[in-house]
C-alpha cells in the first residue's frame, strides 16, 4: 500500500462485523490508515462527497439501501473512489454484476482474513488509479493537455443534458488557428506545436474552469461556455483577442498568433454535432472576411 495515510471508509451497519473488519485492518497492514465508519448509505454519501475516502468497503445490506442499487448510488456519489463490495455469503451472480457495475472487488466477509483484506485494498486502489489514468489518456490531447475531441464531446453532452433540463442555453465557440501551415513550413513543426500550446494556454486564461475547452484536432479548438448569460459574443472576442495581442507583443517570435472563430447557441445535447458544424461555418466566414480586409489593405499600400 502507499506510504501515505490511507483514508478507508467502512460502510457497515452490523457492529460485530464492523469490529471484526477493523481488527483485520489493524492486523493486516503495516501501512498507516485512518478508518471511518458509516452505518447507513446516507452517512456514507456525506463522507464520499467531502472527499474523505481513498477506498471504500461497502456492505451490500444496509438499513436504507440493499444490493446492487446501493452500490450504484455509492458509485455515482464518488466515481473516482475505488469500492470493494462486501457480502455475508458467497454469491457468484451478485459478484459478477457488482464488478460489471464498477466495484473493484467483491469479498465474502466470513471468508476474509487480515492478509486478504489488506491485499484487496491495495489492489483496489492500484487498479482504480490505473483505470483513471488510462481514461484520462483517452480523453486528453497529448500536445496541449486539453480535452481531445472524444473528451470534449462527452463532457459537453453531459453538461447540455443538465442545462437543457433547466431551460438554460449554452454558447459554443469554434476556433481555428490562422496560418499554422505557414508557421510549420517556415519555422518547423516543433514551432507549430509550440504555437498550438500557446493558444491552449491563452484559452485556459480566457475562459473559466467551469467552461469546457477541447482541441478537436489539428488547428481546431472548441469551447462550451457554462453560463452564457454572463459572457456575450463581443466580450468573448474582445477578451480573447486582447490576450492574443499581449502574447504576441511579449513572445519575441518572428510570427504572430491569430485565430478565427464562430459562436452559436446550443439548446441541448441532441444538436451538439450540428451546432459544431454551424460554428465551424461561421468561423470560416470570419476567416474569409479577415482575408478580404488583408488583401484590400495590401492593394491600397501598393497603390500608395
């Protein structure tokens, strides 16, 4: 087990079983731990919501909840906490279902000894950490550390399900980095990657932690604003362009960062992909308008 103190939550209503399990924990591990006990699911949920558990041992028979329904409610309360299901008697069917739902292990209380319990806790923590790490890798963009397309879509759909039930509309921003090909061709792909990382950092600075930011691929980024009433279209553009301008002034690079963007409203998860395409189209209109202005300015300078 890890060397730091482990916070163990024991959810057990039977005082005899609770004492026996506590004795096993003391006997089976040289590692330091802190044991908290909850008699009911309601108490356990409070501990879990407050972040007071690194691992939870949960008896599937409590006064206020029973069986798999109990496990589902506990897992929903703290998805990142590894759960070990406890049962008074062997039940292969129940064990299989508990593991499929997300429990890290299924232990029969009457068959336990201190070494088995200590090993089960250690393995549960290690497996959960490995799963969370793999999950994060599959949802994060390696270059920028933002959500990748899969991660962005998944989180945005969850957010929109919640806000649509509340009757709240969200804003979606589609961003394309201008002239990335020019940067790659003239300064190398490493510099192009650095430009994308700079843009990612500026997006983090521009938007709030509650907003969902993702790199959809290549030079394309997307942001779902969590509270559209607080941030208007013009304010978003002004703040982002100011941040990019300041970054260009201080960068010392032989090129300047620039982005084009499109902003749309989104009512619910069912229209997310459609509105991403619409915001993409608006972004290209913005990019073309900037190019027309640039070409006009170039012609005027030539005339002068």
